[in-house]
């Protein structure tokens, strides 16, 4: 009986690190959102607007990546299309955004506050299903936009006696590196072919604040604006096709759960 007792004693005296669970690969934080989106192409009087719901994931302190922060946004909407040609209701949209951000000025404490500056790359896509008869003789088609952005993010915590639930704010800036807009014009008729236009410039900005709610929940209202310039011109069938300059407003609210 001595040997089993010695084994139990050795196990009890072993360093706690031998029994500790391995550290997670990253610190994860989930959010959901509800927003209103308004996309427009002013030169042709085109509007696409309506509600959208989102799921968001932020991974920070990623093991082995030197402070790199990863963010994923997935947004789905049902929106209404209108232009000089007519309108289509309840059109499906789907957006994705992938961010990889590296700390230039890491989060640090100073008088109970913290701030951090990040910079990196963002890959985005935006799909809209505009198939259907806009008016007799005019058909809609699917559109897919893919873009790469140089992005920067500033995060700042706050402590205000007048607004004790306001915990901080965040500013995101983006500069378009390249955009590609694919229009599936072959869905309109046999005389058309699908085209991809290149968009040479654009910028975007998002501002959001963070408010404490119950049980560790955070509420984060945000506003986002994107501006993209006129594209190049390509030939589809016998017609020249270009993508007009466009802009988009998104106004919404995120609910963010405590990180784990």
C-alpha cells in the first residue's frame, strides 16, 4: 500500500502548471448587430436600402502571432432596390469583412484608462441579388464586389462621471487598395456577357462607442460611411460598361458578450 500512497502524495505536491488546462489559442469576443444600410449611385439615381443583421467575432492575443488581432464581420440583409428604371423589393444581400490588425501602439494602462492604435489589411465582399423584372424590358442581375483595404483602428477607453456607463470609443479608417465589381450581365440576355470592373480609389470611416449594460453585456452603437470612385470601362457584347461612383451609409447597434 505504500507505493500508491507515495504516488498520490507526489501528485498532490506536483507543480500546479502540470495540472493546469492549456491556455486558449486566442481571446474571443462575439457580437450580434442590427443595422440600416443605404447604398446609392447618385449619377443614375440608384438606391439599395433596408435592414441587415450581423454576426461579429474578434480574436485578440492570438497565440504565436505577436499581438495580431483578427476580426470577422458577416452581414445579411433584405433590402429594396430603386432607380430611374423602376424598383425591386426584398432583395437579398450578403457582406463579409475580414480584418488582420497589428498593434502599433499596444493597449496600455494610464490613470485607469487604456488606448491602442492598430493597422493592417481588410478584405471585404458585398453580394446583392437584383434578379427580376424592374419594368417590362428591363431585367436585373446579380452583383459581387470584392475589395482590399489598408486599415487603421484607434481604441480609447473612457471614464466620465456624467456618463458612467460610457466605457470607450473606437475609430476605424480605410483606404481602398483595389476593388473589383463583377456584374453578371449574362442573366439579362444572350447579347450580354459578365464583366468585372476595377475600382481605383475609395475610403471609409466607422465610429462606434461602447456602453456597459447588465451582466457584462456591452452595447455599441456605430455609424459607417464608405465612398468608392468611378471604375474603369470594359466591353460587354457591343456596349461599354462601367461602375458609377457610389456611397453607403450603415447605422446600427451591436450587442457584445464578455470575452472568453
